[in-house]
């Protein structure tokens, strides 16, 4: 395809996407577009200005409908891997993929792919997507915007008459959240071909002692353990991967900037820690005779905060999101405690230094309290990921064409993109969210911000599809 | 009844209970007994020495069978109010009561009574009993020894040919443990006629939002809220109440003493505390922007320990047995935390001073961390109970007749006796338990110690029955 024609098609697209919002004269705009495109606006487009609009109401309705598949009451959302609600959400997403005319397939663990075949399907595909699982009592936008928004981008591109060269594909990743099996980005990690994960998935169990394989089967993904390897992506399957996501931080909103172009994803690490002491009756065991595993956990939680703050960098964060006491009765001294700790930094070494200090604190606490540090397990300690220049360039091109202000920034949250970056050039588009809230019911992104994100995604994919 | 005959009957009983263990010559002992009794040993006794024996194997078998009704794997026991396992346990206890020839009845909340009618049933009854509910992952002896042991004491008395004057009654109390609704000694509290409890039971829910009334109905106790008042005991229903229990502390075992006579029950208090902060994404929210409700809880747990230790008395104990974080995900900053705190002392004022300091600490922590102290609720703050002299005297009589060493002591754990003491003269019999362990799977009492406890209980009840 001559490059002039390609450029024209993209410019047409950009015009379509800028739409009425930019305030152009309709007839003049149509003329300009047809000039750029070198062909009349296609007939299956309802009209250039109708077609150019993101269906914000429709997108919001889908977000609300998806949020209703929840194991906790609205406005909170709880949708855990392979639960009934997760299965309902999967069915819902596949339904929209079908409506969009995408070819739908699922892999062994339930990563869902909706493909729009390009004119040269032999080339690497341009992928986009995110997740729809939700941690307990969280919100409706995290991940969801990157799946439903991508499907809306596909609708826009189809309506505009765009014809992809490379295939375009929307992916709904399985279990980005670590809620059930303690493994974050389970689907994308496995797609990235991590052999250790394939091994550990054969034996991992949730806190109800249900194995991953049984849980998957109950959700309709019956597999032989060997099938886990079939999830691994073939080399060069994707020429690019772009994820649209709410920022989950306050920067874009505070600075009034509609689009963030992510240049790197901070390096997350997860620790699992357990103390074992002596339980006993809360009335009968006198204080000097106690080895309270719960108090050891309380001390460690405060030590995490202390060492994170002592790193001296604003970019170091540490969280004890899970702290459980066993047996968990008011009149019983905790005999065991379990903590799950999340530590992140944009500097991998500094993060690992903090982890080392947490380890030392745990050892010291166990000595002082006469409890056993029965587990100190670094579940993962992923390196940071950099966005690929080709994808960043395409995102910048799109944002500029759409006359949107933008900012290059770092993602402090991890995403499936962290693992897609191992097997594909990667980039992420951020949109603002209310007060930076995420992982709670107050999570919110405005229809306008989502609409901007969808347009940037559509144009970025279109550009990358033609390369 | 002439007092000589009464004394003779009790001495006969004591001989029967001392049994072969004391090493008497069989024929000589039989002669002595018949002399004391003034009548031949009754025909329905299989033989004086057989009849005199506590059936330790049978009692242990029952304890093991009861332990199999558990929602956690052996050796731990989890049997929560109105669960299926609790219902199975109730059926089991009623079965044994029937085997013993007792008249079985249940009140509206499921306190179970097995009555052996005396020759003068119009007099106040001599009651005994305990509970069989078990906190999560606890052991098989707490409470159970006082129910199954009491039923074994009834068997002994029946086999010995004893005829009670006052009726004897074995009670299985509903929900001594606070696991499900946060209310300890629910059954005995209600029997003691506490109006506030009757009111609060109309609306209390468990952590699954199941109401007390619905839970009771699902266990077969369908009631109108008004029926709660029918549980209140009529004045002078009981002339005495004795509870047999494992010590749940190490003293008897350490000192090699088989029987503890409890003279007072320490005063327990329960607090429920909640902090509300701001949640958010563990990666995205930087440390200075956080109001972490989980860290507030960790600080308060350590403050409880500090203030308890600073009371300066070995008798002050404080425990954070429950500490829950919401939403409870590794990558989510806790937006809420929930603590349940148990504080006890034999000195009520000193205990209340500690509670006040915990309250101050909670307020201070909430200020420092910018979290809201959304609840600081003293669920109960019961006064201590004293054993009644008449019951203590009867227990001492029994122990001396049985040639057992004993020690007067305080119960640091609370029991249903704490509330029975409000409506009846009360006393408790303690037996040693392994290392003082309780509320954990390692809980253990030896057959010999249980057998001694059963004998003391039988003779104490017999004596009180004739008074």
C-alpha cells in the first residue's frame, strides 16, 4: 500500500474521531476528509459525524451492566477468577465481541481473543485489551475500560470504513488481579511463556483448598495440565500491544490533562509472610507466657511502612493489604498470622533493598516474640517494563492528530502490559480518574475521558495496523 | 428424710465412686457400704465395683464422636452456633440424654435440658452442664467435658441406686462461644433474664448478614421474637448450679493437683473497634497520601498489649483475637479495619482502666493517621462472679470423701456459670488439662482427670440434691 494512501486513511480517521467536538463545519469537514482519503466516505458509515462519535452512553451502559455481575453490593464490585460472576462477565464480553463481528476464541485458561482479520493476516497482529476481574469491594473501571473501550474502538474503526492490514485483536486477560491464587496477571504471565508459572499452576490452591485446575474446570475450562503450555504465545504473534486504562493515580486529573502516554511500568513485588506462635485461651494464658502470632504480624505491618518511608524516595510504596489471624476468635490468642505485602518502586534495586529490610524485621520480630517465621516468600519480584518506541510514537501521533493534550508518565500500578512487553512491543494509554481512586467503589472515569481514550486507542491501532 | 440416712447414702455413694481404685477388699467394702447405707446395694447395680467406675472409655469415645462433628479437619474442632455440625452435636447430646432416661426439653434458643426428676420435684433443681460449641480450629474438651461428663455422672448416680430428692438436670447451653454473633454465653445470658440481650437478638446479624432469628430457624428453632423472653429462667428454678470444666490454664497440671474448686470467675470485657481510612491502589497511591486503616489496626493491637502490660498485674490479660482488613487484597490499601479485643482481670476497676487507655490510644491513632474511629463499642463488660458458699462446701465435701487433693482457685476464662450465678448459687469444678492449652487442637484432658471430675460432680450433685 502506497504510504500516501495510508497517511490519508489515517487522517480521515482522525477527522472522523475528532468529529463534531472540534466544531468544524460539517460539509467542509466531509470535503476535507474525502480529499485526504482519496475516496468517498464509505456507505456503511451512517454519516461521517454520527460514525465518528464514541457511543459514550452505550459504553457506560456496558460498564454498568458488567458491574452488575458482582459478589458484593453496588456500587462496589467483586468479581473473582472463575467465580459464577466471572463466568457471567466472560459470557458478556464474548457476546459483545460477536456483535462486533470479531472471531472469538479462548485459550486453555480462558484468555479471550476477539479478532478482526486484516488484509495481511500473516503479519503480526496489533493487540489491545485488559481484564475484567475485580478485587473484593472494588470499582467498575479498572481493567474494564481497556476491554469495553477497545471493543468500542473496534466499532468506531468498523463504522468509519477502516480496513486493517495487520489483524486487530481485543484480548480479555484471565485474572489480572491476584485475589484467588495470589498470582497477578495470571493470563498474560502465562501467555508470556513463563514455564515456572505453568508448573506452579498444576498444584496451586486457593484459600478454600480448591485447585487452580478444578476452579478452571468449574468455569468451563477443563484442561489437562499439559494444555497450560498451549497458552504460551508463539514468537512475533503480536507486532504491538496497547492497553487503555484508568490512571489509578491523581496526576492527570490534577493537571487537567486528558491522556497519559505510559513510557514504563513500575516494578512490583509481592511477599507472603507467616508467623506461627502459640495460641490458647484469651483469658487463661497470662501475658508472659504468650507467643502471639497476631502481634508479630502487627509489628511487621508497621515495619513495612517504616522501611518504605526510610527509602527516602516518594516512588517507593509498600502495602499490607492482607493480614489474617488464625483461628480468628475474640477469645483465642492468634496462633498463626498471614500477611501479604506489596512493594513497588520505579527503581528495582531500591525496591529490593526495602524487601531485604522487611525480611530482617520479620526475623527480628520472630526472635523477640518467640514465634516462628514459618514463611517469608517472595511470590514475585518482576522487573519493570519499558514501552516500545514504535508504540509510543504511534500513540503520540494519534494524540496529536486528535488535538488532545497529553503527558508522558510512569505506571505505578502493574498491568497485563507488563507481561505482554516480554513478547510484544508494548505501550499504554492512561485516562484520568476521579481523585486517582482505584480498587474501591468510588473509582470513576468520566464519559468524556473514556471517549478520548477510545479515540486515541482506535487511531493508534489503525496506525500500527498499517505499518 | 432423716439426716442420718442422707449421710449414709452419700457415704455409700462416695465409696462407690472411690471404687476399686482405692484398693479396698471387695467383700469388706460391700459390707461397709451396706452398713453405711442401711440397705443392700440395689439390684439394678451390676455390682458395686463395676457400678462405681466411671466409664472412661465410653466417655472418651463420646468426646471423640462429638469432635467428628466439625467444620475443620481433626484434630481441630470447629462447631459454630446453628451450623449443620452444631445441629448434629445437639442431636447427639439429646440422644445420650434419652439413653440416660432423662426427660429432654429445649427452650426457644436451643438450650437443652435433660432432667432426672427427684422425689420432691417442687424444690429448686440442682443443675449442671456446659456447652459443646467450639470456636474455629479449637479442641475437643472445652465445654464438652462439662456436658458429657455430667451425663456420665448421671449414669453413675443411677447405677449406684441413688435417688435424688431435688431433681437433677444436665444443661447444654447454646453458644457459649461468641464466634457467630459476637455474643458469648448467649444461652445462659438469656436464661439469666437480660432484657437488653432479648432486644438485641431481634436484630443482630452474623458476618454473612444472616440474622440470629433466621440462623436459629435454619437449625430448627423457629421462634417469634417474643419467644426470646420465654428463655428467661423463673426465680429459684435452680437451688444450685455446678459446672465441670477443664482449667484452660496450667496451674493444676503444674502442681499435680487433680481438682480445682473455683471460688470466682474473672471479669471479661469485649471491645469491637473499627477504623475507616481511604483505600486505593497499592501501587498508585503514594505514601504521604495514605490513610491506611490496616496500619491503624496494627498500632492499636500493639497498644492493647502495651497497656495491659503497664497495668503492672499478672492478672490483667488482653488479646486481639480478630483483626480483619477490608477489602483484603494484596494490592489494595485497607480502607477499613475491624478488631475484636478481649480484656480480663480479676479486678474489675483495673480492667476498666485498661479499657479506657485502649480507647484513648484508638482516638490518638485515628488522629495521627487521618482515619476515622468509626466504632469503639464495649460489647460486654461483665462483672466477676463469686461461687456460692453452699456449692463450694458441697464440692469440698465431695472431694474430701473421694480422697482427692484439691485447690481453691479463680477461673480466668468465663463460662456459662458466670451468668448462671445471677440466678442460682453457683460453683465450678476444674480438672487439669495438658499444658493449660485450650482453644486449640492440642487441648487435652486425661481419662483419669476426667474421671475424677465426673466423680466429684456426681457426689456434689447428690449432696446438693438431698439438701
